[in-house]
C-alpha cells in the first residue's frame, strides 16, 4: 500500500460548515420547528427549490461582491455556469415569475433553505447555514411591511426573547435615492454609498467618514428626519404592542434589489450586540424574468445568529432523548417477548428503545442515563410471569411498580 493511500482521512468537517451530532440536531430542529410554527400561524405556505441555480440569476441583481467573491460557482459537465445559492430571494422571485398566471395574489410563502457563502468563518457567520425566508408577494401596501415586521417580532418572542433583548431598526432605501439625486450621484456611486453605509459597523468611524467624504459631501451624523412611511409603520406597530423599534439611517441592507422599507433585528446584549437578521421591500425583482412587476417584501433569519442569541440569553432548550423509555434485559429473556412489549407501548405513542448491547443490567441503566432517556424498565422472566414491571424515572431515580396495561398511561402523564 502506498503512503498516499495509507494516509488517514481527517475527521474534521470542511471549513466553515458544521456537523450536527444529535444534541446539535435537537437545537436545530427546535429552531426550525419554531420558525415553521410561527410562519404557519400567520398563514404562510411552505415552498422549496434546489440549491443549484444558474449563476446569471445573481449577477447584477444581488451584489457584485457576493457573486464575484463569496459564491461557490463552477461549470457543470454541460459547461453551464452554476452557483450554490447564496440566498433565497432571487430563487423565490424566479418561481413566482414562472407561475405568475396561476398564482393567487397576495402570496404568503416561507422556506427553510440552506445557503452558501465563501467568506471568512467567524461568530455568527459561516460558509453554510440554514435560514427562514418569509415573503409576501403582490401587495405594495404598507400593511404588508407591517405584517412582515410583526412576523419577525413574534418569531423572536416565540424563542422566549423579551422586548428589551432586541431592537428592530427601520429605514427606507428611498432616503438614499433622494440623497443620490440631491448630490448628482451616478447609479454606480449610489450603489457604492449603500455598500459603505451597510458596512459602517465593520470599520472604524474615521475610516467610514473618509470613505463617505471620497464619495459624497455628506456628514453621516446629519440629522435626517424619519420619512412619513417609517413613522406610520412604527406608530402602527406600536398599536400592535411592538414598541422596540427605532429609525436608523444606518440600515441600508447590502443587496441591490431593495426598493423601500428595510429593517434589521439587533441583539441588545453587549456581549452579542450585532444584527441577527433583516429584510425589506423589493418591488422590481420579478421584472428580471420578463414578467410583470410584482411588489414584494420579506426577510431572512439564519440559524447561526439565532442560536448565538439563544445561547447569549440562556434560552437554549434542554436536550432530551427522542426515546421516552429504555427497555433493558435481565437473564435469558427471549428477544421476541421484549419486542412485543415494546411494540404495544409504541402503539400507545411511547418512543421505546430496546437494549441490544448484552451489557450487565447496571451498565444498561448507565447507558440509558448517558443517552438521557426519561424512563427505564428491566425485563426478566419474573416480570414477564407477573405481568408487572418496575419503571424507574431516571431524572430523580424514583421507582414505581405497574401492571403492563398501566405503563403507557404513566409514561405519557409524566413526560
């Protein structure tokens, strides 16, 4: 065997992505299930699409920086340029444009896709993550903007966040349109301005102002009043009990397609004081596919930043095994009898794991404890003959002797 073929493979995952061991998957599913529950409570329908898209879908529509520097782009065997999606909005716009005549507007759609960005991994930012995308298509009303921000707010609340734990910063891209017009900026310089403002918090204040000075004679600290749209949105959100909103001229959003309201949700905890997620209005994206203009507003929230938020605020759920009951074996009991007992309990809604380790009884119990199963029963010939079993609650080590037909009721009552 050559040295090359004998080389051991690394157990590390690819840089910037994650392995999900059961406890990690438990948290991931908690995040996904919370997203899904709240989105559907607002009447949003789930959709999905492939992670592969033609690269042209993103050129000139997302951000040149993202397309040129941050995507996984390659040529397939048919010499087509394809990209692992860096975001979901162009995909859903393509889907809506493709079935425009068949759809009943306004649409409320959501998806939980995985997306890919080739960038430097750091806290809150990896090369692959999953995110909830929620969008309304077919309404230019401020009511749609209000609903999408309300949905974002209730997602945070569903995770146990208090109002003081996060703030919703709102702006409007039309403010930058007005600035560009006032200062005679070309479309390219206006895009550059948006990029600078979007990266404000990632550079020293002096460097930020210098970049502005090189582009436009405008002091960022200039007091620009709220637009009437933003004032209306914030007032109406307050009427709905959503009072942790502020106007922030620094919210620009990095994508080129935003046309109006933009917002970001920020953690207020100093240890994690960062943008958690955001979105806004994009009214022109479907026109890129040769179809009619369909106004739209939406947001994307990633699993990485949400997990960081939950961890920072001590809101992570406590792990529990999917198995409610572990059935161990004592002596020479036949496997058939144990499997019959397990199946009867499963039919009652109990999740049952049966020991296959052939370990000693004490070690079987230790295994159940380590796997964080809630209850354990050890089955021997004596238990089978009597038809009664000692069930142990592993959390507090209490034991209860029950007849077989009482086991399911007891377990379900104590879950």
